[in-house]
C-alpha cells in the first residue's frame, strides 16, 4: 500500500479541532501558513507560558487515519482535523518512525519528524474518555502515545489530500520518538 495524505487541516485560532481544507501551504522553518501554531518559536499556549523563546518543534501535527478507524471501532466518532492534526495520513506507521525521518509530501514539501504528540486533557474535553483511548501499553507494559507525531517544515510546498508520502529515514543509529 502506498502511503498517502487523506486530509489536511488548519485553524487560525488556538482551538482543539482544525477544519479540513482543500490544501495547506507548508513554509520552511515556520509551519502551516494560516495556522495558529505557525512560527519559529513555540506557539502552543501552554508552552508559550513556560518559555516563549524555545524553538517550535511542533510546527506540523500528523495523525494516522488508522487511529480514527480504531477510535470509531471503540465508539468514538472522530473526523480528520478534529484531534488537532494538520495532516491525516494512511498507510504509514507514523509512531514507528525514528526521530529525524524526513517525510516527503506531495511534489515538494518535506517535514522532519521531531517526536510524539502527548495526548493532553483537551482530548477529554472534546470527547470524554478519548484520552484513554489514545493511550495504550506495549508488550513490556510501557506507555504508548497514539495521538500522532510532530514535525518541522524543512522544505515548503503545497499539500493536499491524495498526495503521496515518501519516507526518508535518517542515517543510523535510529532513535525512537519521544514526546515533544
């Protein structure tokens, strides 16, 4: 199966969900044009309150559509963009990518993977019980965060639903994703 973008979303306001769009424009070093999280330094309000000068490692939020499928099977109706993601994907194990992977999206855009999204309590405000459904445990009992990954824009470009995704892993040694 080819990895593809299934939806793109953005919101100019700081809110949990982002409306779907026909396309989004990624800008190198800044993020999604017209999105509230656009910028070189942190834009998530809780992080701005702690230290607004830190680099923005969360310019783009990517989420796998397979999580939407899993949540629907568990009784949660969730559509693309409703969990705050900018890019919804299918056919790629986002959570299994090593830090530093380059995701080539569409004709030109490249996103560098920085880490995992840590599901916050806003998820339960959106749908009660949803936060627990976006967390799991692996065979060793370690916490698994399933709410997608974060990245920075390395090369800008337009991204639309239907665009192919190509993965370029970093040179070894590979480092697993951690929350950013």
